[in-house]
C-alpha cells in the first residue's frame, strides 16, 4: 500500500495539467498520476487514425501556462510533443505510472482517505494506494472501445471494418473503395487525410453535421510574432481574442440561431461546386452548438468532395451486404473497407467501482456541484471540460480550484470535504445531468441515466459556460455552507 496526498487518475491533457499545477501551486504534495495506457496523452495517444488532429485552436486548447507557437489546429503528434515538454520541463515523469488501470476506490470515513486498487494492464498485477484526495482526470469516453451501433447483416460483409477509436496498425487503403459511417469531427478529419490514396470515399451519415471552415492560421498571432513579442504575451493576447470571438459566436447561436445556421450553411455552399446538394447533406435539423461544431481547417474536406474523390450519402443503413452497404433508399455502396466513425461509449468516472465506506456508490443518485464535485462523495473532483470551448480551459480553472481547496483544508486542519445542498437549495428541482435541448450528442444521451443530477441553479450544474466560470470559480467562497469540512 503506497500512501499519497493526491492521486490523479489519467495522464491526458487534464491529468498532466493537474500534475503541473500541484507541483507549482502546492509544492511538497505527495502525488501520483495513474494511467491505464502505456504513455501520456490520453486522447492524443490512443487515437491513431489518419489525420488525427484537434478541432479547437491550440491557443485555448493548450495550457494557460505554456505558449503555443504553431498553427492553431494541431496534429496529435504536435499535441503530444507539447505535453511531453510540460512533463520534461517540470520533471513530472517521476510522478506518473503507466499501465495502471484504477479498478476500485473505497472512501474510508474512519481514516479519511481513499483506498485504491489498480490493475496493471501489462501483467495483471494488483497495486494498492491510499490518497486523501482523488482527482479524476479520466476524460469522458472509453479509450479501449468505440461505440458501434448494431447493423443487420454485419457478419456477411466480406471486407474489413475498422473503428476510428481502435485503428488497426496494418490497415491498407491505397486504391481501395472506402466507406466512412458517421459525420462530425472525426469524419471531417479522416476523410481528407485518406482521400488522395483511396479510389473513392463515401461518407454515410444518418443526419448532417454543422461544419465551420476556416484558415488554419491566426493573423493576430502572426503579426505579433513578426513584431518579436514575447511568446507568453502572444499566447495570452491571442487566447483573449479567440475567447472573445467565441463568446460572441456562442451567444449568437442562442439569440439568433436561424441566422447563424444560415451563415454556416452559406459558408459551406461557397466552398462547394453548385451541383453538390447542400440542402440534403449540410443542413442539420438541430440548432448550431446543440452538438459540437466541426471545424474544417482550410476547407480540406470540401476539396475532396469537389474533386469527386469523396461523396456523401445522407441516408440510413438498411443492411450490410457481402460487398458493402445497402441504404434504405435502395442504393448499394460497395466497399473494401468500412470505417465506423460512430462515436464513443462514455467512461463514467473511469469505469471504476466506487464505495463510500461499505456502501456501493451510485453516481446517478448524487447531485453535482458545478459539474466537478458530488454530494455524498468526499474529497473527489472530476474534470469535465467544455463542449463549446476548449476542454483545457476548464482543466486549468479546476486545477486552481483544487489547489485552493487543498490549501484551505490545510489551513483549517480539515481532512475531509463534502458538498451538500444548502438550506436554500432544499426544494430545488433536480434534473438530468444535461438539458438535451441545450446539448445532446449521442454518447451523452446514452449515458444520461448513469450521470449525476443537476439542480436549476448554476452552482448545482455544469453550466458549460466558460465565460461565466472564469470569474465564478476563482471567486468561490470556500467557507460557504455548501462545503462541509471535517
Ligand atoms: C479525436 C478527438 C479529438 C478531440 N478534439 C478536441 C478538441 O479539439 N478540443 C477539445 O476541447 N476537445 C477535443 N476532444 C475532447 C478531448 O477528449 C478532450 O478535449 C481532452 O483531450 C480530454 O483530456 P483528458 O485528459 O481530460 O481526457 P483523455 O484525453 O480522455 O485522457 C484520459 C486518460 O485517463 C485514462 N484513464 C481513464 N480511466 C482510467 C482508469 N480507470 N484508470 C487509469 N487511467 C484511466 C485514459 O487511459 C486516458 O489516458 C477530442 C476528442 C477526440 C476523441
């Protein structure tokens, strides 16, 4: 049994950020980072499909504390290099253990600490840890499996099937006929990366997605670089500009959704040849930002469509056939390779079995405090980023919060912190984790029943509003009656 003050689950961008902030804001804290994979990076390490890249700009997806010096949209390799520098420059390696999948965590009220079991993914050994605080940086989806809907006739298909989340190493697609099932950011990434090698790619989508084409260059950053401005200044200035522009855009998706929708579709129409049926393939039924908007750097996906190498079918799959896919419309698409870019299965709290003392913890019975802490679960914080802004903005904000909370507990001599509904919250209506009218991607809808409840006040929900939280989270009064210390 190894003893730590803080145990961080996950060595993705959130977990490495957590380790950085602990080292700088709480030097002397004894902590460990456990990750089930064999390297740091999380999303950027586990995804191997061609063209894998961010769809957020790296000025805001990058950490607040480390300038980003490249073009805004980055490849997985570039993001891993950036994270590797954070690890190296801050000697974080000594704190990270790979191949450690946390399988069990029990809070002991008697000892005021978490007892944690991790299974080694390389040799099945069990390792045991204790920690006073559990910092959950496990992301939101299972890295070890993607979501694949049930399709009839799958077994009779004689070609190869690959999921973007479990990309096989030896896959050959040169001069092959390829089908990509699913639209959204993943399809928008993989299709341009593969198009030049394949004979043809057909995207089959049940319904259209919003795409936002733009240049992969930030003019302000370029100008500041030419003026020899310090990297850190450029990072901060460009972040502020991007965040202001995004705030205006997000607000408009609520105040004038029809106009924004029209602008987005018009932006695509101007990039496509007139014979492409924009109404059918690029006109989503939902409001902009009800699901993630897919950024298309330099419009690369549309170039493939214009060249005839890429086509889109907006239709439902009737059945897989021996040689491809039969659509409900009766059209058959033949394929040597079918790529399923059909999304995720949610990984709720790392798929870890939790107990509070002797009782199994039922996450869906808890109420969330700002989407980061939960009633009935002491000394635990979950990093769940933003959908409409870069994830890492919240990872940084929550890291400051944890460090402040730990310092406060030290100051008042507390070993345990719980969040509890206050007197004024007692009659508050409790609702599902997220309002589907507001944001409704498939993986969240499928997992809604497993997620905590939210209240109707901002303190008791994940507002998904960076622009509000950037001021609210640093101002949280840790002596407030929602915090119970022991
Ligand atoms: C292809 C793709 C592109 C994306 N692009 C963007 C983007 O541009 N902008 C954006 O904001 N978001 C993007 N996202 C969302 C993205 O996942 C997050 O932004 C971010 O990378 C999440 O970082 P994280 O560290 O919180 O989680 P992850 O990157 O998911 O890392 C979590 C880590 O925790 C580990 N882990 C999980 N459970 C356990 C356990 N029980 N025990 C031990 N280890 C465990 C995993 O192995 C993993 O390494 C993208 C997602 C995908 C899939």
